[in-house]
């Protein structure tokens, strides 16, 4: 089981993103069942060479804070404490200017794909 930390009364975890052989550990990744997609802060992922390319799809997403322009990128792997991992997963990349220090959001698409179990009484996540 992986511990959830609460920041500003919201559930956060650490996650590692791997892109083209380079990995980056992100410390403040929000677990958000209300977010359809998984999104990462484009400024953070630039450290491992993630940047817009000609064939990337762009789109506009809408959340609680309004509209945001993002681009879609296939990420080699997203892992959470080496216990939960997914390969070749499409994520959204945007500025994530939400008024909080957020490195990314693990959304419903990721949670469903890995079969994430969230235990809010124990503040843990796991998979079967």
C-alpha cells in the first residue's frame, strides 16, 4: 500500500515519469477522480526532454479553474512507488496554473486502467 499525503486538504502522491529513457520524480501529484484525464506540468517535464513536437495533438480542456490549452504526449512509463506502473500512456501537458504547487494530476483514465483502489480512511492507494 502506498501512503497518500494531504496538502491543502487534497490527496497527493509521488509519481515518477519516464520519457525516452529519462526519469523524473514528481513529489506533488494530485489524485483526482473528477479529472477525466491525467495531466502533468509541462515546465516540470521539460527537465527530461518533454516538449511540444510537430505531430503532437493539442486541445482545450475545461476544469474548475477554467479553460486550459494542453498538448497530448505518449509517456514511456508512469510509476507510483515502483508498485503501480503503466507503460505507453497518453497524458496531457499544460501550464497547470491552479494556485497550488501541483506537478501533475492522476486522473480517472489512469486510475481505471491500473485498477486503482483508494482507501480514504487509511489514506492509502493500492491495486489488486
